[in-house]
């Protein structure tokens, strides 16, 4: 995958780690979860499929980034 845009980033309030939200394009290979203590699953979906995986609103900073960048 290649990052083609940056939705945003923030410092996680509990871990103090910088959390980045990139938009990626698949160019080859196999995606994998490199942060298993934080992430439970890695899924590639089209924008319109997001509600199937996240039926509620995202945390406000993520929702703001999505709204400003990708959502109508």
C-alpha cells in the first residue's frame, strides 16, 4: 500500500502515541496489522462500505477528518 493522502493525526490520550489516519492505495503485497495491542483487525474497504464496519460515528477528531476530506 502507498499512502496517497493524510486524513489527520492526533496523540492518543492514553498511550501518548501519535495516531495517523492515512488514505492508502493498494499497489501490491498483503496488508497486515502491525499494532496488535491497539488494532483488532485490518480490513480494506471502499468509502461507502465504512458503515458496515463502523455503524456508529467515529471519535470526533476522526469524524472531522473524514468529513473534511472524503465524505460529502
